[in-house]
């Protein structure tokens, strides 16, 4: 049943930006307007809320944004929002602007902020936006697909030159404490080694020894290049390259891909899911949804309680890891 109280909704993007956040904002704005709501945009995440950087959103304001990377609403990390005083202030500002439902597009941290606003009486719904794919309640997060494709393209290029020079290449990809980008890129580019924080025991010398052993065995079997995708959560790629070169005698180069992974025109998959999730969030608010997070699971969108979502954990799929290991093996390692 429709919640008659909802007349005006707000939308903000928060935390690290991600490709297709614009597609989600556009969907919130246009679905909201189509449902007869007023839609207000807040600039710079919770910072913009506290500074009352709030504008009326029109359909035109989101024209030609579906293909653009970044977020037209800007984003920020607002540490003071972790304090009750500022959460209360944020809720008061929402009330002052007549906002009775808020869509927060961001990661786990942003969802915590949304949960705090909900505790202060503002209906809030989170939409998962992060390239890291590190939100446990959902199999998809906005921006992951684009980031993986961007990293894959870069790694393919590095692999070309690495093969010509018969070198070893280490490519460090983003992901904070999660290894999803590394695992996906590693499999997609045929990496010989994929290093992810979820499987890292903190013993860097031992991890490097295993990689060195792998390189030497693979060279002995005739393979003349070696690709290592290293997750940001492990890091130390430049030092690793020096130590590998010293131990193997094989020229080794490290590249840290960095923020290029967060930019660029989003893929169709990201645009599609972001559009659906943004619209879903608006309709959820209209149905009376509050303190909810939108997720994607088993081929369908769904929603669940924010606190429940924040308490969930997820692990890297062991089967995917096993297959990554099999596929990265050198010819001759197979029976
Ligand atoms: P992400 O949303 O990508 O996980 P952050 O962890 O940086 O990114 O969080 C984004 C913002 O969400 C923070 O800068 C802060 O404004 C807000 N936030 C994070 N944690 C909390 C919290 N515990 N309480 C209230 N707000 C929070
Ligand atoms: O959460 C997205 C992300 O790009 C992570 O992969 C990375 O660890 C972090 O943000 C980098 O943050 P910043 O842009 O503040 O350096």
C-alpha cells in the first residue's frame, strides 16, 4: 500500500564515487517525478546535507548523465556525520526541506549514515554503490563491472609489453580490503598469480616465496612472461617487484592502476542495474520502506533491513579461487 506521507524525497551520493552512480541518481529523479514526488538532490554526501547544499532536481538536470562517470551530485567523506549531534542536525535539515524519504547511494559507511538518519526519524533507503563489491548483502554493486573492465583493458595492454620483453609484471588493483576486483581481473586476463587480502595471512615474505617458486617453475617449462594481479589490500607492489627481480633474475615491473579504475563511462551492466536499483529505492520508499538497503541476489532485486545488511559477511567463493588457480597454471603443469 502507498505511504501517503511521502511527498518529497532526497537523493545523495556518498563515499568513493563509482561509475553509474549517475544512472542511479537519474533513475531516482525520474522515477520520483513520474510517481508525482518532488525530488531534491544533496551535493557532497552528508557534508552537503549538513551545509544545506540542496537543490530541486528536474528531469533536465539528469539529462545526458547515464553515460557519464563520476557523480553529478559530487561525493564526500564526512567524518563528523558519525557523531549524534550532526546526525540530529542532518535530520532537522531534512525536515526543514520537507524531505520525508532519502535515497543514499554509497557503500557500507554511507549505509551506516543512512541508518543513523533513520534513527532520527528520516525514512532512508541505501543503494549499493562501490567499485569494491564489498557489500555482503548483494551480489552486485554499482560500478564494479566498469572498474573490472577498465582494469582488464589496462592489464591486457601491460601484458602485451610484458610478453614482448619476457618480463614479469605485477599490477595492483583497487578494492580496499576486498579482493573481488583482483580476482575478476586476474581470471579475465589469465594471470598466473592472483593475490587477494581474503587469502593473505600477513606473511608477505612467504607469499612472495610462493610467487617466486611459481615464476621459476613456469620459466623452466618454457613460459616467458608472468602476470601477477595484486590487490590493494595486500599492496607493496613496487617492493615486491624489486624482490622478485632480485630472486629470479627476471626483469619485473609493477604498475599501480589507482583511480583510473573509478572513472570512465559505465558499462551497460552497470547502467542497467543502477537504473533498476534507483527506481526500486523510490518505489520502496513509496511502499513505506524505511531503514532498508536494496540488493541483488539470485537474479532479482530485493531489500532488507539496513542493520541486518551491515551485520552480514561474505567470503570469496572457494570454487572461483580454485578455478583461477587451475587456469593460471603453465602448460606442462597439466596431466
Ligand atoms: P563508503 O560508503 O564507500 O563505505 P565511507 O566508509 O567513507 O565510504 O563512508 C562514507 C560516509 O558515510 C562517511 O564519510 C560518513 O559521512 C558516513 N558514515 C560512515 N560511517 C558512519 C557511521 N558509523 N555513522 C554515521 N555516518 C557514517
Ligand atoms: O571504495 C572505493 C575505493 O576506490 C577503494 O577501492 C580504495 O581503497 C579507496 O576507495 C580509495 O579512496 P580515495 O579515493 O579516498 O583514495
